[in-house]
């Protein structure tokens, strides 16, 4: 009896361990695969060529800077839209709206997060882009702005859901303490509740950025996909091409093992490094604020 | 002089429990009035009515009136923010804000748009001296407040309320988590403070009620059973239920 118990115990532990380690192993394998396919690009194309501003692979121009700037401008634009909207919505749900309204709205917002981005891209092409073209009097509505608006919409549910959880976890006694000192509702939210939920709100924003920078389908459909440098303010109203869209659109057409193929993987590597950096920055910010609190408490 | 007059105050929660039943009470200025009785008697509910903190919880009905200097504070048109500045509260568990000792003290004033440094410093010193905390923290005002001991945190909360210069101070079991020495310091501070403030205290024991009270009100299951001067009520209670409770026969 005792023996069989310890045997099943060992088995279950082994299974759980395998699951845990394999998650790490898979990520490492993906990384090594990216390295194996992407790094040769550095040998085949000169670094100065890679960092040039011309992406025209048919004629062996492999400048990936336009793609990086394209990704950055779309992501920045999306976050400028999504951050205030997302946090505002989270504050409304957690602090202002009555309980019953929250019970309805929060699942709805989270449902939005599950919408396939292709569907949103469809809406972007049919409604958003024509609207932007006529409203802003542009030659085309398929611009970085359209991408940013759409991606902002995609990031909002993520931000709302996590930021609202963080705000909801702030002890009621903090709010009472502030209100009892004569703080108004807004002063309580801005100076007590939000700072207390700071790390959760930051995590929400970082996950929002992660969601945005990795998004492919919707941006490919609405940004116009012109690989031009997006470094001026007016670039937001011009077509751009992001790294993700480039890989998705062109991977199917390249010869396996060619320079072009390797460069596309190299772009994937850059993307991987960027999202890794975002995650590390996010967790270090959260971690630092936690250790400070722990230091003070001890 | 009666600072607060409560008339026919009845409060019920959505669960159907009647928390306060037709309470009539006159609370004099410059004295310590204790509200005591077994748990669930409505003491805390009453306390929270006095600065409208009960606005935050679900309430079924609230009827009757509470007059502060003749003004009905349950009036929907009442400026609740201004009221809470006049009627401060200290909770059972100290809620220190996540900032420095000084920051905790100046918080209320900064909310009221006081920016002059001299005024803020003055308020910090006054609050800490009144709550008998000044000597312990005067050299480390910029340390995080959460690093203080439990007793110091509770006096910090009192000091924070005092820095706001309220007229009435509500205390909801302010010493329930404190050791006897800290409790003694808080009680001594209250005796000093009553010269300038109206103090309403929910004590955490009958002994504390007897020690600190000028006036005492005994609450049982939402009813005000007996209300008298402390020295009379604790030595010669007029009502049997009060006597039983004081002598420890129930509750």
C-alpha cells in the first residue's frame, strides 16, 4: 500500500516536472531555431546593408530599418491610444461604476480581447481606412494611424482586464483612509488607489505593448505595407510596414535557405529580442517595487 | 454644549438586519463620549454615519437626522468632503499611507491645497506632539511610515487626523491591536485632546470604556440601552442589561 502510494507520487512528480521543463525547453528550441536560420544573414549581408533604409529584396536591398521604425511607430501610436483608454476604463469599472454594471461590462471587454484580429482587420479595411481617407483628406487611408487605432483597440481589453484586477485588489481600507481625510473621489483614485496598484497597472501596460508589437494580421491589412522610413511625425499619416507583416507576407515566397530567407528569420530574431526586452523591463520594474515594499515591511 | 445631536436615527442593511434602531443621543463638546457594547451592536455603524463614511457601503434605509452644530449632516446637499475634514476618524487597524511619516501628516492638508511649507511643517509638529509621537520620530520624519511599530502607526493615524484640524474625532477601537504601554499613551493623549476637541470613542473593552469616558452610551443589538455620565453609568447602572454586561455576565 505504502509502496504504491510513493510510486504514484513519483510518477506524478515526474509528469509535472516534464511539463514544467518542456515549456522552458520549447522556448529555448524556438530561440535556437531562430538563431540558426537568422544569424547566417549576418554573414551573407553586410551589417551596413542590413541597417540601411532600403527594403527591396528582389534587388538584394535588405535594409530592415524601415520595418523596425514601422513597428515602433505603430506600437507607440497604439499605446498612446490604448494606455489612457485602458486605464481609464479600468478605473471606471473598479472605482466608479456600480457593481452590477461592472459585472456586465468586464466580461464584455474581455470578450473583445478574444476577437480574432483578422476580423478587426476586416473592419479596419472596410470602415476605418475609408473614414480616415475622407476625414483627413489623405491619398490613402491605409496608414500607420489606421494600424495604431486598430492595435490600440486590440490592446485595450488586455490592459483593462489586468489593470482592473490590480485596482480591485487594493484594500478598501486605503480608500476609506483617504476619504476620511477629506479626499475627493478623484483625489483618492489618483493619489492612493492608482499608486497602490502601480505594479499591476504597469504589468497591464507591458502586456498591452507585447500584444501590440507581436500583432500581425490586423496591421498587415490596414497599414499599407510600404517599407519607408517612419521617423517624421507626419509618417503616422503615411503607409508603413511592420516587421511582423513583412515576415507573414513574404515568408511564403522565398526559396528555402536563400539570403532573403535568412534575413526574414533575422527580422524574427530582432522581434524576439524586442519583446524579450519589453518583458524584462516590465518584470524588473514590478520586481523592484515589490522588493522596496518588502524591505520597508521587514 | 451639545456638539452633535442624533434624532431618531434608524439604519438597516440590505441583509435585513437592523443595525440602529431609533437612536437619540446628544454628544457634548470637549468631552470623551464612549459607545460600548457587544459586537454587532451598531457602534461602528453609528460612528461611520457621523462622517458619512457609510456612503461607501450598501444601505437599505437610513432615516432620522444627525445635527453637527445644528446642521443636518445626513442632508443629501451636505458637502461630504468638507464634513470629513471637520469630523476625522481613526480606524481599528492603522491605515498608514505608503509614504513618509511627514507625507502621512501633510496628506490631508495637501488635498485641501495647502502648499506653504511653514504651514505644513507646523501641522506636522502639532499633530505629532498632540498624539505624543513627536519625541519618538522627530529625527526621522522622512522615513517610511510603514516602518513604525503598530502603536506608533496608530498614533500616526491620530496625528494625521489632528493635522487636518477637525472639530470632532471619531475613534473605532483605536487600541485593539496595541500593547498596554502604547494603549496608555493613546489614552493619555486623548485626555489632553478633549480640551479642544469633541471625542467619540468605541473602546475595545469595558475597562477602557470605564477608564476613558466622560459620557458613556451602552449599545445592544442596535438599541441605545442606557446613556449617562461615565462615572454614574459604570458604578450605578440604572438598567439591568447594562449592569449584566458591565459585570461580565454576558457579551
